């Protein structure tokens, strides 16, 4: 089956919460395994998963947001019951206890299945995040809202997380 004939799923990951990130990655990973061409559009707090380092800031507000926005999947908290990070700590223990994948492991599995990652250009510009601050991944591109709309229009499934 050519990529043109593959069914498509497009996910917007707006959230930087551990539980929501796990859900988005699991859905994309599963869809890719079922023959879908899967894409995740990372915007605002969802950009945390793509960050590998903090870069220099041009002003104090940009510096503040760069400090507050987690770097990488291991720094994410829960959307509910986070309790200043203790909820996330216990959730990670539960994940290990149950033998489930962590956000980092699920991110790696998703990348193995060649899920397309699109970093929102507007979010990068607004928060002052440079492309060099993002993970290295062949299927990672920078795109804008039109990029997402074109993907969504051709997709059978669109999700907002």
C-alpha cells in the first residue's frame, strides 16, 4: 500500500501533561502499527516532549517561559492530582510496577514506527525556542496551522489532546 493510500490520523498535542502525552503517543504508536500514517502536531505545552535543552532567551518573559516549560518527557507532571510533582512521581512508580512504558519509552517507540512530528512554528517563535533546542528525529518538521489543516483535511481521524 502506498503512503497515498494509507489511512491517516492527525493528533494535536496541546498538553504537556504526562497522562495526556502518554495517551497521544500510545494512539499514534498503535495507529502506525495498524497501518495508519500518523502525525502529531506539537503546540504550546505539548512542545515539552520535543525539547532536549534550554537555549538562550532574548528577554525576561521568554526566559521565564523557557524555565517553566519542562525540557523532555521525564519532567512532565499529571493533569490531575499532580500535588506539586508527587502525583507524577507515584504515577511513574505505578507505570514501572505494571510494566508499562514511560513517556520517554513511548516517545522512542513512536519514533521507531516513524510517526511524523510537527513542531508548531508559531509556538516556537512565541516562546523563543530554536530548532536546535529540539530533539533530533528525521520525521520532525516545523509547520504552521496551515500545515496541520492540510494534514487534518486528508486524515480520517483527528484528535485534540
